[in-house]
């Protein structure tokens, strides 16, 4: 599988503070190799070769045991990150596309029910300027103005779609992909 990235949700938001050096140390002690982080928001790159679903559960367990709070982990390959950037219909250039900081790919724990996604998009089209679309275990979202003023919070989206998720903007995803593609 090569290198993978684990997006850990709820890291360094609210009261869930973790220094990335401590996270790298905890994962190293848990037996993971090639561990590095990108930014201070729970983006962990590590050597692959693990079953992604099992890796997600083990990473969640390490965070809970070592740091005392629940986090969700979404493990993706470099190809999946590339797809989350290139397949995002709101990313790009021109007036129909959003800025890299406002356009997000929300990595989901499972593929959401198509009907739930369609209902969310239809309901929200009359409420806000944000735009939504769905991909393979990813929700694409253009917050347009600001994440902070949107009613489309992570908790709201999780309830509506029936699955966990953690978001990263295009700026972050490009940095993560570049680091994943560097020689280890």
C-alpha cells in the first residue's frame, strides 16, 4: 500500500489539544513506522501495509488511551487524496470554483446513503450559499464565505449522513499529498 495518511478528527479543536511531537511519539511506541505529521490538525503520514479499517480502529484506540479523548480516523492512500482534490467539483479556477481554503473534502467512514445525500443537498439549496456533492466515501463542500458562519457543521453532517467524517481544505490536501509523495 505504500505510505498512507490518517486524518484524525477532533484534534486541536475544542479542548482536545495534542502536540504533534507527542502524537508521533505515541504512534512510534505503538509500533508504527515512518510516522510524520502535516500541520497541527491530526494529519498523520505513516508507512502502509496495514488493513485500512484495522488501522483506523487501532489509531483511534491509541489516541483514546494516550490522550484521553475519542477521535475518528480516516485512512487514505495517495491516490485517494489525489482523487479528493481532482474530483472535487468545486476546486479549480474560474468564477464557478471556490478558494482553496473554503473548498473541503470531508472524508467519511463509509459511503453515505444516496437518498440521504440528495435530501441534504436539496434541503440546503434553499438555506445557504454552500455547495455540496458526493464522491467515493467523501463529501465535497464549498463553504463559499466561511466555515464559521455555515450551518453545515461536522456534527450536523454526521447526523444527516449517518457516518463519521473529518474535513480538510484544498490547501491542506495539496500539502499532505506533496509530503506523501516525497521519498521516505
